[in-house]
C-alpha cells in the first residue's frame, strides 16, 4: 500500500520537474555556505571569485560562440552583469550579520519586486495577482524583520539584502528586455565576467583587503561557480518541458529549503517571523499566477499565432 502510494506521488513529477526540485534544494543550501565563506573572506572578493569561476566554466563551453560577440551583446552583458554584482554583492554583505534563512526569504522578494519595478520605472501597472503578491510581500517583510516583528526598524544587513533583491529584480527585467536579440551563451559569459570584475574593483573603495589562502574559501567559491554553470544548463533543459507557472511553484521552495537547512544548523525564527516567511512564499507564488481572463487571452493569442 505504501509502495503504491509513493509510486503514485512520484509519478506526478516528470524528470524535468524532479531536476528543478533538486536545483531548488541546492540553491537553498548556498546561503549557509556563503555565510561560512564570510568567516575567511570579505564579501566582494568572494563574489568576484565565485563569478570568475562561473565565467570560466561557461566560457570553456562557449569558445566557438564567443567569436561572434557583438558590441550590442557586450553592452547587454555589461548591464546585466552590473545588476548581478549589486544583487549578489549586497546579499553577501547582508549574510555577514543576518541569518542565512532570513537572507533567503528576503532575497525571494525579487519575484513580486519585478512587477513593482516595472510599474515604477517603466509605467507598466501590475495586474491583479502581482498586486496581491506585492501586498503579501510587504506584510511578510514587516513580520520577518525586526526583533519583535511587524516593524520597519530594519538592520543594516536586512537593508543590504532588500536592496540586493531589488537589483536581482532589475536583472530579471534586463534579461527579458534583451531576450531574443542576443546569443544567450555569449551574453552569459559577458555578464558573469562583468560581475566578477566589478566585484574585485569594488574591494578598493570598500577598504577590503585580500584574504589569506583558505581551502574553505577556494572550495566554496569554485564549488558555487561550477554549480551555477551546471544549474543554468539544467534549468534551460528542464524549462523546455515545464510550464513557467509550475517552475515558479517549485522555485518558491528555495527559501523554504534554506530555512530547513538553517534550522538544522541551529538557526531559529520567532513565531511571528515564521508567519512573515510564509507570507513571502505566498507572495512569490501569487505574483506568478494568472487570472482566468489572462489565461484566456494567452490562449487566444496562441491560437492566432497557430493560424
């Protein structure tokens, strides 16, 4: 009976969906790894090393493609890479003073932040579901932060992580803006290299010195760089057969996995902060949901294209 139930449960997930679940679990684990790396390195050096490794791995697989690099692709990669540097750089700075699981939940706010940023910068008013997601995200953030919850008294680490989430939302918008106009592999190499170079350059104004040699630092930075490259390839493969809505539901589990791993490591949330975390996950899911009207509009457009 138990065996048949388990088989039925797993049969609901395709191989591609199982790959995305595994990816989400791995990403959830990266927050606490980065936090451990901060004991032997400054944030910008670590981010620079991490993306240098990722750029090297992707570059080795894209040598033939790189020959056709255009000025437009160089510009696109530079803009996206700058957003990546700010996003992950600020996230890493925040991890020096806040819990890894808290960082994961605040970072997840980039999903509802995308329609909010499009509204503020591009004047594109968000629809019903994204608007609900933004409100849930704001409520969850208030409950998640602050010693007693339900406050706007953010710590420096929380502020850095929050701004980092906005930068990641900007990265998503930039990627969408350039999609279809560039070669993905070439732009990926440029954006990773840009993020790495800018991170190393920012060490000077931030007064960050070179850390001493550490196997822990080398292992985590190179491991995350390699993991980033492999995960990107796996996501591109998996999302060919998994719908965006289904993929988003799976990705929404990333901060949850980070919370589970953080709890195993000894991190604890007060009950009200746990409620905030739940609201943030709900905001991520709701932001990507579509109303019946949007679904029917999408089907109509698809039918027109097929004609």
